C-alpha cells in the first residue's frame, strides 16, 4: 500500500503551466548622485556652483516675467489716468468729495492706519487741467 500512495501522488501533480517570458524592458537607470560624504571638497564646490547657477537662471526668468507684468500694469495706469483726465475736463469734478471718499476707503481698508496723502495727491494730479507731458 505504501508504494501505491506514492504512485497516486506522482500522478496527481499536474505539470506547471509554462509562463511566457517577460519582455526585457528595464527602466533606464538614473544617475546615482553620490553622497555628500563620498565627494571631495572640490567636487562639492563644483556641485554647489552648478546648483547655484541653475537657481540664478530660474530667478532671472522669474524676475523677467515680473518686470513684464509691472510694465503692463504701468501702461494700464497711465492709460486710465489719461482717460479720467479727459472725462474730468469735460464733465467737471468735486475734488473735495473725491478726497473724502479716498480717506474713507483707505481708513476702512487699513483699520484707519493708512495714509491717504499719496492717493489724494494722485487724484489732484489726474484732475489737474494742466498737460501731463509737455513736448
């Protein structure tokens, strides 16, 4: 009987399914960055200068974008001032009422800590009938 059991066990085992081999596509290996302790002093300086150079380039690009945006805002402000000056010239303006509104708006927006002087001066400049730019 003992021999019979071993014969059954051998017959019960099914052959393993043949799995197709996986394609040999490996992801490209990234350059391993050496640890700081593995670098010499000169290599650390070169690596730090390279990093700083990249950061300065990025900061330069960001600064260029910000300058363009500020220039665009300045152009819009100049255009708005000139349009308002023309409207004021043709319709008139109560400058005292404008100044009161400026003071109220700045006081409410800054908890009465802001100084409205610059805004009042700008409003007076816009309302001025004198030419802004003489040729």
